C-alpha cells in the first residue's frame, strides 16, 4: 500500500510542464471574471435614487435662477425707471429726506441707503438725458406709501404709479399716464391683498383713511416738494 509520500511523488510527476502552462492560462482568463464578480454594481433602486437626486439639484438650480430673475424684475425702482426711459445704472442719483422734526436734508452717503424714522419721507431722483424719475417713500405707523413719478425732457409728467399699503393686510394702487400736453390718457385703480397682491373688493377701513390714501399729483417736475430747498 503506497504511503503519503509516494502519493505526493506520483502527483508531482503527473503534474508536468504542459499541465502547469494550462493551469496558468485558465487562471489568467478567469481573473477578470473574478474581479468583475467581486466589483459591486449599483442596484436599480440606487440608480433611480441617484437620478432623482440629480433632478432635484437641477430643479434647485432652476429655481434659484428664476428667483434671481424674479427679484430683478420685481425691483420697483429699476422697473419704473426703465419705463421712464432712464438708464438705471448710469443715471445721476440724489436722495432727499423730509421729516417733521428735522425738516429737509439731502442724503449724501452713497455707500448705504438712508434709515427712515417714523413719519419720514424720501425722494430718490434719477436724472438721465433730461428725463427725471422720482420714487417717493413715506413710512408711517399704520401704512406706507410709494409713488413713482416720471417726467419728460420738457419737465411735464408722463406717468405716475402709487401704492398705499396698510398693516391691516390691504392696499390701494393707482396709476395714470399723460400725453405731452399734460392731458390724462389713462387712469387705473384697485384694492389689493398685500400678501397675495391679488385684487380685492374695497375694504370697509378704506373710508376711514380716504384722505391719506390719495396720491399727490405733480404735473411738472418744478412743483416737486424738494425743489425750493435743493435748487439744481
């Protein structure tokens, strides 16, 4: 009966050079398959989740772009200055402030906007090629007012836009346009919800503030309230 050492000798003798070469070839061919099997592949669910995440990122980028665009479009000064034919970025700019306690003064710090106190009002005037655009802002306890006035090269009023916005959740909006002779061409008015900006029926409180709610009409630039204090 052959012993263990004898069996080893037989196996060693039987495993000749040709067999060794064959085993080596088989091993080399099988190696890529082994690595391919061991390399984890993402499941269909993982791929779907990744696609959803990519879509979310794209949506966020689009929303940011839309929000940025919407902010620029909704900038009232830039919007109405453009309608007035004013180059918003190149026009000369001056800011006048009026208050009951301090009277009229000009804000000359170009690095920051003025800080308004109670019952103070500002007039921001932009001038470009003879045309003038003024934005008046009045801050109060119960309501704020915003008025845009556009004056042609002749100094006559081309259009104005006015908003009266209250702490009670409603506002009043009025707009008028004029021809070169100063004749009114169009007038629009409405009440609005200050949260949604949608048109609403006239609120009951509107009668209590009817006097304060009316805009001031400046048919020419020469009658603007700050002219007598700051001659250009």
